[in-house]
């Protein structure tokens, strides 16, 4: 998969996360969960873009681990 395609997909994912959080009910539980989902879900794309600017293969792998962790947290 090309880098630009994944950048587009992660941006679309962030936009869908934002829409989902906006649709949650306005109560305390949804607010807490929504804020966490918003942080982790939108950071997937930001961290992927950071990985694309890695200075070495080891740096890329390290940054991609962060992407994986944030995606896993959003899934949970």
C-alpha cells in the first residue's frame, strides 16, 4: 500500500471518529469515552505522518508501533 493512500485512509478514519463522537449522547460517560476515542482515533493519522518522516528504519518502526497502539486503543 502506498504511503499517500494510507495517509488518505487515516485522515478519513479521523473524520469518521469525529463524526461518531459528535453523535454520542450528551452525558458524562459518553463525554469521557468520547474524549478518549477522539484523542486516540485522530492520533492514528498524525502519528502515521510522523512515521513517514522517520530518519531511519528503526525510527520508522518505533513510530509505527505508536500508530498500532493508538489504533488498538481506539478499537477497544
